[in-house]
C-alpha cells in the first residue's frame, strides 16, 4: 500500500514539473483583459481569442522551451507556424517571454507579470496595440519553475485610421523580421529571469527580411566564434597552469634528489674515514 501511495505521489510531482498551464484558460483570459483595456484606452477595437490561433500559440510555447528564439527548433522562421495550422491572415505578429519563480504563482500574478513584461517593451507593446489586429492566440507552458508564454496575432482585414482621406487597403506582404532579445529592467533580481522576445510583422519586403536574416546569421556566427576563442583562451590558461604545476613538481623533485645526493656523499665520506682509521690502527699494532 505504501509503495502504491509513493508511486502516485511521484507521478503527480512529475506532472507538475512539465505541464501546459494553458489548460486553465483564466490565465489567457486575464492577459487578454489587460491587453483589451489598453487598446480601449487608445480607442482601438478589442481583440478576440481564436481557438486555432491559440493551438498554434501552444505549439510555439513548447518550442521556445527547446529554442528560446523567433527561429523554430526546425530552423524555420516563427511565421511558418501559421502555415502549419492553415492560417493565412493579412497581418501577423508574435510575442514570447519566459519567467522563473521561486514559488508557485497564482493565475492573476502570472497574467499581470507577463503582460507587464510585454507592456514595458516598445516592440512587444506595439504588437499588443496594433490597430490592424483582430484576433489573438494565447498559451502558457510550464517546465519546472519556469513559465513560457506566447501571444500570436492576426487580422481578417486592416482597421482604417481615423482620417478624412480614404486609405488604400494594405497589400498582403510579409513584414520585415527584426529579432529582438529584450531584458526588462524592472526585475533585475538573481532569482527571477524574465526574457521577452517580440516579433511584429505586417508581411513587407521579403528581400529585406532575407537581408536581416543574413545579418542575424552573421551575428550568430560571430558570437559563436567569440565563444570559441574564449574557450580556447581558457583551455590555454588551463594548460599553462598545468605546465607550471608540473615544473614546480619537477623542481621539488630535483631539490629532493640533490639533498639525497649530499646525504649519500656524506655517508660515503664517513665510511671512507672510518675505514682509514681502522687501517691506521691495524698498521700501528
């Protein structure tokens, strides 16, 4: 009976370590309330949660556990998640963030913390209040004490600005992809790591997107080279320390050998002297 109880407790602990928190929709609803309140303050229409978009967001929340980036684990751009779920909107955008806790937070705290992270970052904030967006997908995923959350945005059509002149309908183009890694300044504590990432894409020039992607790849390559150089420097330092240690050991060994030689010479000299004395005494007799 005790074995059964222990097994049940172990299984429950494992489930609590890795679980999709978005099963509790109130977190997503509270984040949406914060977003829509801010949009209302700006005179913009409220977003509505889309089920298919939320499913896509759930997939992205799981992916950023593996690779916390707007590049997916398979190496493709984040925007390809829309194609995976047959979503073809006029405008798209993505906000992702992660945050760790020393204690289990309640839903209200989670919703407020993630909304605040995004609101305090210009790129993320623009995604949340962009007038062209109509729908939002939300999902939060938990691994250990770290929570990963995704917002995906899309639109059925562009919202016309409040002007007297008629505005042309925006073309369906891919927007420029600009990778950001924004560290919020409001929680610089050691026990909390908050790293939001934002992507906001009206679908603009593909050529510009490719140029930025090449620049990003070049920057990543340079970072890798710098890391490799640092590792090489550390390895050289370690080897130099090992050489110094070996030299010190050899020096101590040489000193010991010299001492032993001196003692041996003294001992031989004493034996020779003793032999000479014995011979001298024997001759005298």
